[in-house]
């Protein structure tokens, strides 16, 4: 981003987004939000929401400004927030209250609250207190960043990301059992694990590969607030799983959920959101289970790692005949990962 060619509003909102990224993967069921406080083009304070039950981004930005010795300058300042400030009591007091109390005179936010019960209430509360409010600044970027959380709130179920690694001929395994992906691609996969609240595999993957499904080698440092994601096993018979499998016996075994005979994925996903607060679910399953998610329209995002190898193995990426309905895909970006290519985008 060339900061010399964008407006100050955009500059400060993108800084707030950079703050929000520090909470990616640690805030569920809350959204990752960033805030920046500015006066006379001077940064007074900044902060991000780190974990549910802890101060929100606005309150952390105010505390940061005070820590920097700018408490007196908060009166008449502008706060940039990636999401409409909360206006109701939950685990923490409303951020609108803190904004009003410290004398901030303008609130600029990017994305609106998807919950119709709260949408627009912040504007009403702030304006009634004499605070100027502007919304929709860098809205497209803020909406894209908050997309998994907004989807979970609107639909009552997690945003589902399918991660697949395959050869040029669409196969998911090699004869010798070695990984298809190179080291750089594995780091990308672990980065996606870091962003996710849960990772799902099928019983056959557990029996064949004995995966750990933990975050080990992401591209960025693992935040202190990040706990290992839930590991979910979908199987027809729980008793067929070896008790010595890593998912059932390692130090994170209490983070493993085993579910049998799930037919209606939509209802089951809704239960994951309600019971565990899972906002983003990552699929690392085999082709048969992946096909079930595709057939029921329960995949929102697709991440494909394509390795320059032809294996001719039996494990196809999506086995079987044509899907009941073809699914269109919109590429958001692609990049080179060592010898591999990573493609990421949205299922339309």
C-alpha cells in the first residue's frame, strides 16, 4: 500500500486493520477488531481485541493513549474502528460508553454490525451524546476481514474453509506416504490453522495418517492468546478409532470432539457455533467427506495447494461423479509457495 496516495481516513483505518489482524484467530466467538485514536494527525493510541471477555479494541486504544501520556488530548480526538462499536452490556461494558466518557468527538468505523438487534444503535447513542459519527470508511476491506464472523452471526454456523493439497492430476496422496506439499506450503497451511477455531478430519484420515492437527509452523508468530484449535473427527463408528491416535491421546486430547453419523451438516454446524463458539472451521479431510460438504453447500472458502507432480493415486480430491450442482469459485489471490502454487478464494 502506497500511503502517499491515499486519504488520511484510509490511512488510519488501514492502521486499525493492522491492529485487528493481531487478534485473528484468538477472539471467537467475538470478532477481531482494531482501533486507532488520532488528533491533529497525531497517533494518540491504538489497540485490538485479543480475547472474548477481555477489553474491546476501543477501550484498549483509550488505555494505550493514556499510557502514552495523551489522556488530556483525548477530548476532541477521532477514533477509527474497523467495526461499529458495541452499544450494549455483555461480558464487558459498551464501548460507546467509554468513547463518550473520555471526550472523543468523532467516531469513524468501517463495517456495520451484522446483528440486526444492535445494528445502528451505536450511531444513535453516540449522536445523542454529541459525537460525530461516520461509517463505511474502507468498508470493503473491513467487511472482507470480518467475513467469517459476520457469516457466523448472520447464519448461525461457522464459516467453512476447505484446504486441499493435490497433485496436478487431482490426487491427494503419494505412493510412499510422503507429503505432497513443500515446506513453504505447509507453513501456509499452519497459518490457516492459526486463523481457525477448529479443524475437521474424517475417521479414515485418523486411522491412516494419525494427524496431530496442531499449529506448529505458521508464517507468523503464534499469539500468546491463541489456544490450539478444536480437533473434530467425523466418523461412522467412534469405536473404530485407535485409542492411541494423537487426537485422542496427546496433551491436547481434551480439545478433540468426536461425532458419529452426521447426515445433516447444516444443523450440525449450527450446534458447533452454539456450543463451542466456533466461527471458522477448517476442513483437512479426505475426498469423500469433502464431497459431502460440497454436496450440501457447506463450503464457503477454498484453499488449494497445487504441487507440480503427477501421482495417479487412488485418493481423488473430489471422488465420484458430477456434483448435484456446480459451484462457482472467485479467486481472491494466488501465490507461489516454493515449488507449489496456492489458490485461495470464495465459493459463490
